[in-house]
């Protein structure tokens, strides 16, 4: 697949979803402070507790708290669908709020946003089929991966999920078994040279989705590990730290939000450096596409080893 074909496919996806967003009520960015405290916080007008993104903090927040509680909820209650369980864990609801789509805000509830985000990821991935295996790294409890694997349009490949959280892996496995979803999961650590037990075959389609953003600094070894796996393509649906040069007001606010929350600042820089060294080819880059948090939108980056 050529860069031109990839770019055309990505534009087809974005145009399709742009039409879906256009059906929703648009709100002005100037009104964002009515819905969120974050504009005041990034401007230094409201105090709040800051958290440093370190490994131990991530394990506490997700493994020992969020996913442990979700695992207990799964075992203690009866669930008739994966999406109902997912939405209950993610705190999704029906109250409207502004979400981000290509530098505009539209009013959606969290349930609808989760479904739409899953549709977007599915549409992006299916444009790179056929592949035998689709892998999500940093899959959490499988909130995105399990939804993808249950879709008829993605019924061909096998699905593998990797995560750092032991309770996330346990829950992913339990959900896959309960709802008969073809997903295999195991331990994966973004920060390690030999990152875990999961294995994926050559020519897999690998993706991350709001997973790398929790690492303030990504080491080169992670990209090298992916290159060694010889994937067909790698897709990152992740927030990107904006450059200061030519920055808009939105860029500056996103930049400040990333800084004060200690989110990742070097993903795109690292990929561009690997491309300069001749290790990879960046096939597509679409900045600031979608986000449930208007100050933390994800970009779409697609690359492959050379």
C-alpha cells in the first residue's frame, strides 16, 4: 500500500466521521469554561492536585484501583452485554458535554462518544486488512479491543491485547470468555527491553489508543521493539505534544494541559527521529482529530518499518 493510498483511505474515514459529527450540536470553544474546569486550570486561575505519571502511580490508579474494582463489579453483578459493562466502568452516561472533532466542539454524551470512537478505530483498522493478527498495546481491560473483536467487519483476524495491569488482564480474559470474544491477552510493558509474555507474529497490525500518552517520555527501545516485531503497520491514536512554532491558542492550551498532567511529550519527535535514521516510514499524520476531553485530542499516526 502506497503513502497516497494510505492518505486517501484515512481521508475517507475522517470525512465519513466528520459527517456524523456535523449532525450534532456544535458549540463555540469560547464556551468551554462553562462545561470544564480545565481552561481555568491551564491559565493558572484555579488550583488543583497534580499527579506525576510514574510507573507506581499508574499501577496504583489503574491496576489496584480502577481495574481491581471493575473486576469485582464484573464478578458481583450480571451483565448481558460487553458495552453495558464497559460504559459502567468508564463512567459513561447520557449527559451532554462538548467533545473534540478536528478543532471543533460538538455536544455528545459519553456513551455515544465511546461507540463513535470505537467505530472510528474499527474503520481505520479495516482499511489495512487483510492481516492475520491485530494487536493493541496498552489495552487496559480491553474497552476498545474487545469491542473491535466482536465486530463482524473485523471477524477475520485474531486479536491480542497487552497491558501492564494484572487486574486489567484478568478482566479482559474474563470478559472475552463471558461474551465469547476472540481475544488473547497478556502482560506487556512499554518501558522494558523485553516487555512481556505476549507474542505476535510478523505482519501483524499493531495499534495504541490513549495508552502511550501516560508515559511522560517514551524510550527509543520501545520503537525498536516494534520494529523487530516486523508489523505490517503500526497505528497510534494518541495525543501529540504541539510545537511552539506556529502554535495556535488551542495548541498552547493543549500543550499546557499535557505539561501540568505530565502526559507524553516525545512520541512524534521520537518517530520522526527514527524516520530520519531510516528505520521507519511515517505513512500518515493527522493531528488533533478526536478527544472526549477537548484539551487532550488524539492525533492519528501510521508508520511501518523499512
